[in-house]
């Protein structure tokens, strides 16, 4: 079994997530306050989206701390399984929020729209758009070094928040230009219409996250990983004349779990440990992704019953 015992450092990951929580709480409180002042359900949705995002980011921070802990006797395989569970939970909440907001938007249109204080709404949209885009680009740059799925999800949330604010800004500006024209009566529909469009555009993002996370929770083997291992083993089988082999692999969060069992021919019975270790090294190098998150078990036998 190939396991590196040194714990995966998550200090940078936790620092980024903590900063993101404070910034998200600021966005959430601003959105709710400005939404009430402006009478805008779309701005309130933006605030509620950020409030929910802050809660999800707090869960991600908890997961990051768990992943940084050494393996215990009770959780001998580590805490990797918690990461996809949190991603699935977070994505599900975002999906429900989008659905709820869309229903409210449709209801708002059916009820004849609502009046909107455009001045404060535009100020809010400009400020929050700049703030969110700044956090998005900075966090994306940092995650190129950290390569964290939790930060990647949080970065997507910042992009979604930035797109929401930007779309609201465009809608508010259009509504502002309509004032004093013969189309001014349509201004009451700007807010619910913008909210409906936003939710329809945003909802595929959390759905995709839930789908990906559930595949890991159910321990479904990615086709690319299975094909890679099969290719490596097929080549070694031709080279060494292995009678048979079996392989099992899955991803769970940032953890990669692989088991390979090989039935060796009789002429390799006295090859020695060193020879088999060389084969292990070749397989490990071909699979790649070496590190503390890879669990690689390679066994050799002459009895097919151990496959």
C-alpha cells in the first residue's frame, strides 16, 4: 500500500475560506438591507444567496480542518468522504434557493410587478459587482496553487454573486433609461423579471456540483481513471505474462483509492521482493497523482481466488 504519512497542509485553504466567510457575510447583510430599502426582491435574493453561501463556506472550513487532521483509529481511511457530502449538501441548498426565488419572481410578475428605488439599487449593484469580481479573480489565482475543491466551489459562488450583481446592474440601468418614456410603466416588472432570468441561468451550476459530488459519495469510478489503469495493466500483462489481474478504483473528495491484484505466472515465483517492488513503482508512476491523498494497494499472488 502506497501511503505517505505526512498530513496534507490545509492552512492556506483555511485562511482563504475564513476570509471568504467574512466577505460573504458583508455582502449578505448589505444585500438584505439595500433590498428592503429599495423594495427589490432580486437584491434580497442576492443577499440571501450570500447568507447561504456564508453558511456553506463555514461547512467547507470545517471539512478543511478535518482533512488536515491525522487519521484516527476510528476513521482509518481519513475524512475524504466528508468533502463530497458537503459539496452535495451545499449544491442542493443553492438549487433549492434558486427554485424558491424563481417561484417568487413569477409570482411578482403575475401580481403586477413592484415599485423600485432605482438610485440606491444602482449604487448597490455597482459596489457589489466590483467587490465580488475582485474576490473571484483573487481567489481563483490563489487556488491555482492550493488546488482545493472546496475553494473551487467557493470561487464559483463568488462568480455567481458577481454575475447576479452585474445582471441586476444592467437591468436597473435599463429601467433608469425607461423613466420618462412611454415604456415607463414596464419598470415595475424589471425586478421580478431580472430575478427570474437570473435563477434560470444560475441553477445549472449547483445542479452540476450535486451530480459530481453524488458520484463520489456513491463511489462511482470515473471512466477516465478506469481506462487509465486498464491501459497500464494491459501493457504490463503483455510484458510480464501475468495470468490475470483485477483493479478497483474510486475518487472520494481529494482522495484517490486504488487496489490492484495480480496473478503472476509460475516463472516469476522466485523473482523476489525487489522485482515486485520495481513493478509496483512502474504502476505507481504510470498512474501518477502521487501524494498523501493517494491510497494505492498492489498485491501479487499465484492463486486466482484472491482477485
